[in-house]
C-alpha cells in the first residue's frame, strides 16, 4: 500500500467512524470553560458546529456535529481524536501547522509526529477547492478554543 493509499484510507475510515461526532450532551468537567463555534462553507454547503471544554489549561472535551463531504467530516473526526488532552498552547501549534500544510499547495509536508492522522490531509493541499473542506472544523475549533481560553 502506498502512502497516498494509506492516507486515503485514513480519510475514508474517519469519514465513516466520525470520532467525537454528536454534540456532547454531558456536562463539561466542573470548573471547565467552554467554547462553541458554527462554521459554514457557502461554496459547497459543508457545515460544522464544534464544542470544546478547557480545564486546567488542557482540552478536556471535544464534540462536534456537521454535514458535508467526506473530507470535512473526516477532518472533524481526526481533529476531535487528536485534540483531547492537549494543552491550549500545543493545540494552537497543531492548528497552525495544519493550516500551513493545507495552504502550501503541496510545498510543505505534514509532520506525522505532530499531526498524527491529520497528516493524511497533506494531499488535499494540492486542491484549492478542497482546502476549506479540510479546514472548516479546525477553524471552528480555533474559534471555540479562543472563547474557552
């Protein structure tokens, strides 16, 4: 299996499994601050609402709901799996790295050590029309993280 095939499989698996999907109905941990953001891509109709809770400087809870293409849904799934347990500063760094890779048009390679499964979206950078699909949940997360911090 080539690296491209592996990455495609990761995206397909996450678009079906949707880790963190379903806005959490459970209360945020006591003393946690929360943020929520709804983002819409008017070009294709993808939309994501992402909620997160921060407690003691770490992301304690991530949940989301959305509708859209497999890239946008897989990206939200990957994000929610990756983010929980990170410090606020670590997560801002990961979001910045992901953004840099996607905006590079394929010139910046993803660091799998830093991005985990999110490195699978490196190939999306070559398709300008799909970058927003991959970024929508990460933009929502950044907004929610800023609200919670």
